[in-house]
C-alpha cells in the first residue's frame, strides 16, 4: 500500500462530508455526525487553516495507485506553543484494520519532521484501542485522560 496525502481544497467538500456524516467514523470523534450546514462551516475553517500554512493543515488521504479516497489526516500547529503540533486522522470504515491508520500516521510524522517541532500530540477516545496501538507503536506515550468538549479523551505525546 502506498498512500498519497494532499491538502484539502475548496472543491473537496463532498469528500469531507463523506467522513463527517458517517456514523462509524464519528462515533469515536464527536459521538455524532455533522449536519450538512455544520459540515460546511467546519470545512470552511479547515480550508482557511490550510491556506494559512504550507505544511500544517488537513490532508486528503488517497491510495497512490488507484486514487481511492480513504480519509483525512491532519497536522495542526499549536497556536500557543509553536514548537508543538497535533496529528490526527479519520478513515472511512472500509479501510479500518488494514494498515491505513499506521501509514497515515507515519506520513504525517514525515511531514512534521523538518518543521522544528519539539512535541507531537494525538488525542483519541480512550476506548479506541486500535488508534492507541498505532500511536504507541510509533513512539507516542499516554500522558493524560481528560474530558474534551464534554467527551472522554486521552492525550498522547511524542518527543520529536
């Protein structure tokens, strides 16, 4: 498997909406899907962030060979601590358990490598054991269990 990551563009709303309107995808992110208008607002914020930075932002994940859309990966700068960033990913359910999460996380870390960062974080639902395993295998260490926007969260860190 070879993945390609490219930043979301204005014309990619339907791909984004496929993710955020999918019950399986959103179950461990917000515990609910986005309504169409809510997704439009969220997508515009994503596009604005993508335009603000060269390397930081939200990326479409594609299979390099057949160009199939797989999901979203993001590398987001911490606005308060410029040497910290967060990675995350959302994959369509048909790609779960097939190595796409691991490959996406690796690609995001490759993008981060030349950016002079000290710490990379990832936030997961504590019940999301597959994501914890992916991140642990890549050197992330659980730092904290907390509540984020009223939902349970686990924050993992990786020194960079």
